[in-house]
């Protein structure tokens, strides 16, 4: 934490009193803390308390009416090594998720290139509301790290989930983030993600349910740990935020193959998370196929196996990671793919394990290595799963 520049955003929640404890602990650990507080936040805790702790004036307004001095949200966004919004109210989370820049805090958030941490604090029913949950999902999709609130007695005297996480836990998350930040510095990682779409005619395709979430989480995790990432993705509704992720959008397995083959030689590792279609229509109709009373057989032809091709090109110092989604005999099938495609290790998820696989925000994985060692992990959110996989990759790269 020493010399790290941290923007501490404080909003209008009773948990604002804990922000002073948080700020004090950050300063004690050697961080430079710049507080930005909303008008509602100032109702709960005074700027004087906060500026005394950080030894810096607290920022709240865009400008001072009396002398015309103003605060640059752009400079602040560039200054920070991390931004932590604690406590984050439902209102601020909603503004962040929708780009509503009507105060200094959210405006700085939109300008900030550094990692953002968000520690929500609110009543349990507010926290559970789909509007809040969807906004938090949007923030996750922007790459922000949500520090889930704890469960317990709330200021409303109700008991439930909504209590801002304790300052020592929040600080531990920041410390882990900073400690991991350079682990992959100088490394180049190729990640494939999402589904592929194989054209039938100008308006139809064969696709699959892959959301791309796991691959994007892996790309984000690699970038956060200092790697330069080349993310080759099929059609997904996800955004990338990290400046070290170079994104290449493709549609078909053929296009993904070309991009992966072109970028793998420069990479230290390849993570093949895409759900690539094994087949494509042998011919693509140039005009929309019209309905007929007869059945419509579609002849399929095989696509290139990107993983197997990279496996045969792999140099000694490169690491290749594959994925297997299985419905039955998972260990047997995944081990066969590990060998056939020359992966260093394969990440298996079983569709029949609750919370695992496509589309959702969670995953439950087993990592199988060439020496047949199997490590099984509990159900986690996809960012935490990505962290486990990248920990293993780092052990291989060393
Ligand atoms: N893969 C790939 N290119 C393909 C097919 C698969 O790169 N054309 C990669 C996937 O990204 C994944 C791994 O290979 O990392 C396993 O994919 P899977 O489709 O399960 O393997 P298959 O050999 O096609 O086996 P299955 O018969 O189960 O489809």
C-alpha cells in the first residue's frame, strides 16, 4: 500500500462513519488518500474529520463559486492507482452504471483509468432489488470489483445482506490487488472467448449459449496482473475496460482461427476459453432461405480445431490452457482433450454441477494437469474462478 494513490469516494450512507476508519488505516499503511465526498455524504461525516486524517483537502464540488478555483476530475482520474467507493449507495451505483455525471465523484469515476472497487452499503431489500443487482452487474461488466456487503444487523434494525464490508477486509482486498499487480508484467497472453456464429444464410447462423463471461474475466484478470492481453472474441454483449486488453472481434471459427494463429507466436501463454463451433454449414446461401413444406437438411463441414493447432505449434516456454464443458464422464473426456490438444492443463466444468458452465455469473471448476493431478474448486463467481486459473498459470510460467 506504500505510496499508492487512492481516491476514496464517500456517499450518503450511515456506513460513512466507517470510511474514516478505512481512511485512517490506508494512511497508516503509507497510502496517499484523496477523499471525494458527495453532498449526501457530508450529512453523515464532516469533511474536516476526513481532511485531518488524509492531510489533504476533501473534494466535493466541481468548483468554488467565490474564487473560481476548480477541481479536475480528469487529473484526479489519472493520478489514482485505485479508486475505492466506500460506502456506495444505491443511488451512486445507479449513476455509475448509467454514466450520470452529476457530481464530482461520479464524474471522476468515469474519467478514472485505475481499478475501481465498490463497497455497497444499504438496506437489505434495496440491495436485493433487481435494479441494484443489475446495476452492480453492469459495474462488474465494466471491470469494477464489487466488495460484497456483509450480512448482519443493519442500521434499519433489520437483519440481512447490505452492511458495508468491514474496513480491514476492504483493505485486504486492495492489498491483494496491489500485490498481484506485477505478477504477469512483461507477459503476453492470448485469450479466446465467447461463441462462434456459423452462417447458414444472410440472416441465420448456428451458434451456442456461451456468454463470453469466463473468457472476459480471464482477460481482465491477466491485465490486472500486468500482462498485455490479446482477446479474440466471438459475438458477445460484453465490454472490455482495461487499457492492456487489445480486443479482436470475430464471428466465425475460421476468423477466430486466423486471429489466434497470427497472435500465438508472440504470446507467453494461450487460454482457449471460446466455445468454438466444431462444424459450419458446407455452403452459405447467398439469399435468405425460404420456408418450404419439406424438411431442410443442412450439410455441415468440420471447422479447424484452434486448440489442437496451437498445441502442435506450442514452443517449450509457452503455456497452453484448454477448457472442457462436459455433461458426463468429465474427468475422462477432459483428460483425453488435455493429451490430444497438448494443453499444459485443462479447466473442466460439468454442466450438471449447479452454478457451473454457460451464461451464469458463477462457475465450479476442476483443473487437470498433464501429471494427472486434479484440483477441484468450490463454486465461485467468475472473477474469482479466473483468479484461481491465473494463479495456476503463473506457477507454470515460473
Ligand atoms: N477448441 C478450439 N477450437 C475448436 C474446438 C475447440 O480451440 N474448433 C478448444 C476450446 O476452446 C476448448 C477446448 O478446445 O479449450 C475443448 O473444446 P471442445 O469443443 O470441448 O473439444 P472437442 O475436441 O471439440 O470435443 P467435443 O467432442 O466434446 O466437442
